[in-house]
C-alpha cells in the first residue's frame, strides 16, 4: 500500500457509522498524522493570549468570535482591550449592545459583536455567568453554531470534538483526500473524516484540534504553502500526487473597495466615534453615491447595528439586548456560525 493509499484509508467508507472502529490502515494513518503534527505544534505553536490558562472559557469564546474571517494580527489589540473591559460575560451583558459594536472597532463583520453580546446575555441569564461546558448547552446559545460550540468545548474544556475551520479542512483535504482545496462549504464527508481522525483520548484530541488548525494557519496555507516545513509532507496525498491544481467550483474571493460592505464600514465608523446621536447629514458626507449609501444604511438598521431616532438622527443600538431564548439569533439577518478559519 502506498503512503497515499494508507492516508486515504483514514477516511471512513460511506456505509459504516461514524462511530465504527477504524480499520488497521486508518489507525496507521492516525499515527502518521498525529505524532508528527503534535510534535510540530509543541515546537511551533504561537503564544496567543487565548491559549493561556488565565484566558478561561470566556477568553476562548471571545477569540473564536473575533477570529472568524479576521487575521490574528488584527484581533490581538482588540481582544486585549475587550477582555480588559469585559472580563466576564456578565460585564458585557450589562452594557448596551451598541457598546459591543463600538468596541469591535474595525475588525469587520460587526454583526459578530452583536452575536457575542447576545451570547453573553444568555450565559448570564441561563448559566450564572459561566460559559457552559456542555456542548449542547453551548450550541443552544444565540449566535453559536456547530463550529464555535466545538471550538469552545475543545479549546476551553479539553473535550473531544471535531473542530473544522477553513485551516483544518485544507490540511485534511491535502494530506488525506489529495486535493488542493476543500469544498466551499463543509460537507458531510468532511465531518466524517474529521471524526475518524480524532484521537480517542480527550486531551490528545483537543490538542490535535489546535495543532491541525495551527498547521493550516502557518504552513499549509491557502497560497504559498511551505511543504519544506510541514511535518507530514512525506505522507501528504496531494504532494505525492504532484500537487494537482484545484478543479472544483471557483473559490470565493472577497472584495471590499466600492462594495456596500465598505459603505457600511464608513457609516459605522462615524457612529462609533460619536458620543451622541448623529444627524443624517454627517452620514451623507461619507459616501457620494446616494442610492448605495441609503441601501447600506438600511441594511445596518435591518441588521440591528444602527438605531434610527426621530429627527433624522442615528446611533448605535442602545437596546433592548439581543434575544436570549434558545435558538434566538443575536442579530437580525446575521449568520449563526460562519466557522471560518483564522491566520
């Protein structure tokens, strides 16, 4: 059996249950992956504040919200300021949701701030202010979906869960499946593979989740991957196949200049810097094209990020707080859990 065949055997066949014991070939593939990746992580893991014991489960949760679609370098200063101001969920829950949006600054995708505020309210009301350990209880919090619940349970509480962000999916796609990029959206096959590759021991599984994510962020990157530094390059199915080019659906690119998203950011910047409600004229000054500007402002209001007042004035939302009932979204129109990786 070739190295590629051996690694591919780690992916479970379609018919068996995900909990079925892995065959001998899969167990061998586990050893080929786990041992070198975990050893590499011990040597090369970044010293990030949410990985330190003092961060606690709340620090881990805050980092997971902030790191969605945002590089570590941009998150670090905002994360530090956030935890200095709101060291517990109850501290954030006591503030107006608009203050979360204000403190979010220029991290982008500000609906994440409303989702995090909604989660803090629910944690305070339902769990006495402590981030729950139970995966189902995490999943029931507003604004938290499959990825974030698994990440918090794994990274904060050392539990055994498949944590599938973009970085992990790319590592598995290349090393096991033999393709350059994973599908645009997470598939059932990817979830089965991730569960099949989980170490049985809880502590090791949690470490594996962090290590495989770090490998994708630092070495097995989307562009300019550094195979010379990869601890599993000798067993990587994609590399052994000659690195065939991606032949699936076009990968989604992200544009910003000239988009409604840019206009929304400019409008929010005015409101974040204001200590009092802002007149329409101040918002009109940030973008010349009136139709796009009005559309962007309407979108911010619909998403709960901006609150209109009488007299053509606007402010960041003062309340009420985001709904905190089971399954309630933390912001109108906001996706529950993007589950996108970090860099």
